[in-house]
C-alpha cells in the first residue's frame, strides 16, 4: 500500500473557519480562484452553488469539503502541496468567508522528490 501525500491540506485555523461557515450554510466546496477579482484566494461556496467545468480537477478534500481547481491553474500548481489557511481580513466577494472577518488564503510548498512520487491520485 502506498503512503499517499495529500495535494491539499488545511491548517487548524482553516478547519475552524470551515466548521463555522458550515454551521451557518451547510456543506461547502472550494474552487481555487485563478485571479481577477479575488486574486488567488480559494473560494468557498455552498455545495451545488458553483458549477464546475467538465475538466475541473478535484485536488482532494479539506475538512470534508471537496477542493477543485481548473486545468490551467493545475499546470502552475501541480508540483506543490496547497496549504489552505485562514487569516484575519475580508473574504472573497463571492466566497462564504466574506463577512466573517477572516479569509481563506492559499500557501504552498514544493513537493520533495519522494513526495512527488507519492502524490494523491487526481479525481477529475
């Protein structure tokens, strides 16, 4: 059995914010923004409110919430582990963290050679 390395993980602060948001809105999902209005913030939506593209890639789950990314974004981030954090500030305009005085933030680190070989398989 292979010891897979997660492609996306969440800090305790992010897990706490997910819990708070789900208490008010029900189950959520994430999509990594590609820029424009909200920079590269991970966007949090109620499950079913964001229409995924046919080619969007499921990177994994954080706090039980699925986390997706477009293929174009994946090309840039495929060699890194995404670390989703929550920090003080305003959330994305269309994201459920808006108005909580906390916002999700994506940090990343490059996989080591060993980790690269053991990355969690993708779910498209």
